[in-house]
């Protein structure tokens, strides 16, 4: 039976981790069996190398669901990367409050706060894709290689490009509705194991509810 508590789920493979088991920051939440592969850097350093500009002062969160597949180099860019465009300059003066004798409590005025990044379940994020602050990606979506995602992505949609745009849906509307109703990722491990062949088949009617 699968073991969601493993760090390295594949024997001899130290490039792939179950991401939940290497997360330490309280403002990052990851579901069971979501995997991250990194053949450039140590995958255990995901927080350091892939979650960028997530400063505690913002209280912004990265939430990733279950059974997601995240490819090497995918980046999640948070609000502190969004220099404010409301002022006459994009230079972050409030960040350097000591230099300019500004109020420390106003440091967040240096950037625009667009909110959390929320990734659904069974999402595949391709190589070196970038997800920006405030984006929600629906269950079952696919993010193409090196896509830059600036807007929400509907469930079971495939997007790609810079900025990312819709390519197509993975399934017809009826199948998508049924998959969102079933939420197989919330089933017990035993039930998922019993239905793996049906899940792999691509035919929702083969699932044993």
C-alpha cells in the first residue's frame, strides 16, 4: 500500500519527493501524495528555491491539493514581487524605510497584494512554469511548460504560453462535472487502489463508486 508519509517514494530516487513531507512554513499547505521532481536542485529545498517573495508580513498562503505533479523549476511568485504601480515610481521606497525615514508599519505599501495562490487536486504543473500571486488553478488542470499563469484556470483545462491562455479542456463537460462530483482524490487509499486501472483508463464510467 502507498505510504503518504514517505519523503522519497521511489526507491533510489532522491530527485522526487512527496512535497507535504518537506514543508516547514506554516503558510504553505500541501495535500497527500503531491509530488515534486527536481533534477537541478535538491527537491527538499522547494520552499527556498520555488516559493518566492512570500514574506511573513503579508500572511499570503500557498495551498496545493492532493495528487498534484509539479515539475522541476516551477515557481510560485507571491505578492512582494508585485511592485505597486499606483505611485509615480515602481521603486519600493517603503521597503527601505530606514534609508528614507519612513514608517516601518507601512512597508507593505511597496507592493500590490493580490492574494493567495491556490492549486486544486490532481493538477500537473509543467517544467519551469510560473504561477503568480492571486491565481487559483482548478482541479485536474494542466499548466504547460514555462507557462506564466496570471489568471485563474478552470478545472480540467489545459493552458500554456506567456501569459498562459486556454488551449483546450481535457474532457467533455459531462465528464468534468462527474469528476468534480466524485472527487476521487478524497477517497480512501484502499478505494483508490481498487480503482487505479479505471482511473488510468480515462473512462469515468469504469470507476467503482
